[in-house]
């Protein structure tokens, strides 16, 4: 089914810029799609890369355009402890090694040996859970770009006494590397179990936050990035990101940008 969206902004805007802002593709990719005749407005093919779309007009991407954009490989992995999400040091095993046909859940194909997959929000070796590995630049910008406000949600088991003063500091008031941390949502969800919801991703942030208030992280599990949840994906297994999941992650900021914070017990 062709991708269709009605333009509702007050001021006209270049098609390639609007597609990029909407998270559909980069400006360069939009220009390539226009050159191939795969973009139309109100039924007329767009031929000028500088063409502007006006309020009330409807833009349609042909099926072949979506197929080309979907060519960027993205994997959703439940990373176990012991694997590094990024570039490994000697003796370390990268999480990308788990993206094999044997570990695949559902339909799809394992990435080829030349695939360049970057972690979109790292997990350290001692942490586990939801990890996105992708070669999709638009998706990367939406998740880890400087303007991203996507929530990341974690289930954390800690050792040490908990009190309201510590909880207040974890929510707001701590600094790392000389910089104030953004406000976080931190709730007690069980015996020595906390739920963290962050909108930033400093190096080993949750572990360092807990250290600052006298708590030790025993286990750290990421369960959500934006609208994407880990769900029942088994540890060590992976699946491809679906087009609908990608569109939800790259959607412009708005009331549906993040998922509701419903603790997963």
C-alpha cells in the first residue's frame, strides 16, 4: 500500500525537507526518489527536487519507494550479559555476532558480512535487554541524535538501602562529568527493584547515578526505546524491525512520541 500523508503546515515547504523532518528518509534519499519518479502530490508526479508542498495537498510515495527505503537493515536484539554493543576491544564479543539465522525469531534474513550495523543506544557488557542495531541513518538520528527526546526505560535491581532522599536525587539533582543530568522518572516497582525512564544516554549512566547515592546495580535490563518494547523476545534472539515500528520511532515529536510508562512486572 503506498505511503500517504496530507500536509497540514501553514507555510509551504520543500518536499525533500518535509520528508526528512517527518523521519521518512534523508533529504538526499528524497531527492533520489523524486528523480526516479516515485513521489507524487495530488496525483501528479513530482519532477522538480525544489518543489514545495502546500497545506491541504497529499503526498504519496510509490510502493517501490518504500521498498528502497526499507532496504536499510535494522535488528531488534535481546542482548545478554557478556556482549558489547559497540566496537569490541580484544577479548570481547560484539552483540552483532548474535544476528545469525539460528537466533532469528520469525521471518527475515540474517545480515550479510559486509553490513555496517551501529548500536542505536548502547548497553554496556554487564547490562542486558533491548538493543537496536541498524544501518539506517534516519532511525539513528531519531533515537540517538542530539535533538532526540525518545524515552528509554529500564528495570534495575539494586543493593543498598533505599529512601526518599536517594529517590529524589535519582530523579533530579545529580551531575555526571560536570554536567547536570536531565530530569528522570524513577519509581520503586518491587523489593530492591527500580524503574528508570531516561531521555539521555550518558556512558553507564544508571550505574553511575546509583553509585552517587550509595546504591550498587545488581542487574540492568532495558525494556523500551520510545514506542518499541522488548516484549517476549527471548534473550540472545533477534528479529527485524517492522516498517510500522520504524515509522513510530521516527515520527515527529508529539503526544504519541513516547510510550506510556506502564511497568512490566
